[in-house]
C-alpha cells in the first residue's frame, strides 16, 4: 500500500540511533544551520538562498556569518546596515 505522501516530507535528515530507533527531521528554511569558518558562530541558513545560482554543493560551500562578512568584504556589505 502506498504511503500518504502529504504526511511524508520531501527532504529530511535520517539518523539511525541503533536497535531500530530512527529519527527523521524534515528540512525546512527554519532548521538548517551552519558554522562560520572564520569565528565558529552558529547561524541559520536557507538552502534555497545558498543554491539560487545552481552552482553550490553541500561539501564545498562555506558561508560566513554577517559580522565576518562585513569585516572580510566591506565592499559588498556597505549597503546592508
């Protein structure tokens, strides 16, 4: 029998805890986080924004926090105050 697809998220993270226990967490624009490669701070990211150009990949993409971005690239962040 086919599962009800309205209840099954399209994308999710699946973690096997052992002994048959599994955690599935739907990926949304509110529960994806990364760490800044410069300062290590954790912040949320929207994967749709990260991959808008069609060139990104999860393993080769680094995203800097707002503070480090302003410090490293003030020429780009001038109008973002």
